[in-house]
């Protein structure tokens, strides 16, 4: 309880500027109270990056990259990293969505932690990491530890779609639940993930999720 007062999961999206050179552009950031995104929050974030949407702003231009591949994991991963770098440099992409939902009988998916780490390191080497926010849309995130791994490797936020889908299927089996009780089921899972992240950070002596991101502390 004492630690919670000085800890924060607030997460920002968009370009990061030089803090020693203050200007109004520093304020052009979207903020979430947590790096764990629900479907609604993900949709809002994507709306700011969709050129066809009224909310669109170039600072949040988004593009989704599938982490599925047919063969040769090493070369497929490098190809994906090159595509992301090209999109950031030539297309002005600022929100990179890494999505593993393209799994099929013909395609496998790269481990999301591996993909996030590779993309993060490649962007650092190209000196454009500060321009990008990485979002991991992954079925591999099912608890606080797996979410912390993604963030530790460089993800700004995580959308654990399979976890939420599992909760939804569980709710469907329970009859006569009120709308309030249904919302509460999702809220409990969301709170548990956030509580776990705070606990992991406190064990490392870290107060903010921004300090944990890209730290490689698991």
C-alpha cells in the first residue's frame, strides 16, 4: 500500500523528444493509465493512427505487422525487422502493432518476446527508437510475468486478446449474470495484471513502468 503511492503504470504513446529542448511538441502524447490495453483502449489508440479516421494525427500513424511465418524463423524475423525500419523511415509510422493472430495450419508464429526484442534492438541501432511505440497484440500474454517480459524487452503496451477471450468464454458458461457482474469479471482480470506488474516493479526497486520498459529485467 505504501509503495503504490509512489508508483505509476502510466504509459505514453508517440514520439519521445529531447527533454533538454522544451517545445510544445513534447505534449503531443497519448496516455494510458496502464500498459495493459483492453479492446476499447486499443481501438481508440488505433483510431488516432488511422488516416481515414477524424481523430487521425501523423504523430500516431499506425501499422500492423503480422508475426506469422511459413519457414525459416531467423530470416523471417530479420525481414520483419527490416520492414518495420523501412515503415518508420519512409512511411512515417509511429505506432508499430505486432500481431500474432495470423496463426493457421500453414503458418506458425514467432515468439512474441523474441520479435519485440529484435524490433526494439534494430530500431535502437538505426537511431529511430525514440520515434516509435511498440504494441504487442499477443495470445502469449496470460499473466503479469508474461506481460512484464514484453515490456522489459521494449513493448510500450500489450493487448492480451486470448486471455480476455478466455474470460469471455468463462462468462458465457455462467447463466443469469448481470451487466455489472460481467464488467466486474473483466475488471478483476485487468486489476490482477496491473497489480502483478506493480509487484514485479517493486521487487526491482522501480517506481514507474517507463523505467521498467526496455530494462531487460525479468
